[in-house]
C-alpha cells in the first residue's frame, strides 16, 4: 500500500530554500519562524534595511520576506534596492511582502512594485506557505 505524503513532507526532500526575513517586530519574527520551521529551509532574520542590504550583497537568497511597513525605509523601496543588488544572481530573487493592513489599493501597489506577492499578517501563515511553494518550489525545481 502506498502512503500519501503531505506537500510539506515532499518539500523536505527537495532542495531547501535560503530565506531572509526582514521585520522589525520580534513577535512577528517569532511567529513566522515558528510557522516555517518544518519546511526545512534556512531562515535568516534581520530587523533593519541596512542589515538586509548587507546580507543580500554577501549571500544568495532564494526568497525575501519583507515587512512593507518598516520604520526607516518602506518595504517597497527596500525591495527595489534588493532587486537591483541581486541582479547578478542566476535565478531571479522572489520577494513576498508582509503587511498588517488589507487595503483595496494593495494589489495595485504590489503589481507596480518589485514585490512579487504579499500576505496579510495573521497567526495562521498557511497563505505564506502556499505562496512559498508556488513562487519558489514549483517554479525553480
């Protein structure tokens, strides 16, 4: 008898992703890290745009999760800088924005920016997991 595998069990056998989370809220960092721990990916966390740009410049990430409401520079501006900095990568870098507000203009802002997708923050990050699978695993593997 063949036992079915969950998508997450399958993903553990696939090349792990290198993910950078840029968020100034420690509670959000903890919740996201806790929700993504079983994917088997490597998650780096930083709180500032300066630290994020330094890490992107020195390390190859597959995915960036960025708070769109950072205090010093907004996530849209930071995403543009990150995309410019990572243009030399062989695979295009994916960026998923994190926001706490669902606004009717948000999809338009996202489509006209360097952010590839977005999620609304919650305690249930199944939407984030689905977007990671869609943008990174299904398109790159």
